[in-house]
C-alpha cells in the first residue's frame, strides 16, 4: 500500500520516511502547502519514523516526528499546532480532499 503525506500547513515541507528493516529504502518527500504526496508501493515495510522540516518566512523549523516501533499505517499529516510549531501525526481516517486543500487563518494563543 502506498504512503500518503498530507501537508495541512501554509508552507513547503520536506521530510523522510524511515523503515524498520534495511531491506526497505527510506523515502524522501517534498510537499507544497495544502497538497498530498504519495509514495511508490512500500510492500510490507513497517514505518518507524516520519520526519519533516517546514520552511516558513520566519525560518526553517523541524516538526515533531511521528515515531513507532513499526506500523503498517500509511496515512500521515503534517500540522501546525502553534506559531512556528509543527508535528507529524498519524491520521486515523482519510479526509475529504476538499477539506484538506482549504486554507484557514489560524489564531495562535500563547500557552501560559
């Protein structure tokens, strides 16, 4: 099953998908804002990490990666949680494509 990386941010992201076994080559991805990247088929290779870097006008930020002991899950999303704070999450269900591609104005609240 191919992998999908959904970029739900307003910025370009790059990243890497790492697998549990040396018999599976890592995938590298580049995703424009509010678009989806699809991999080639990965066979039975369990994913152990999905990492991403987000390029913004204020600089480049490393997203908190998704880390696992090995998952067959194939749908991941890069989201913005606060200003200049991003993370990679595993999606439980596919979203409606029109909802994924919408742009939202985010208001970020400082955490006390």
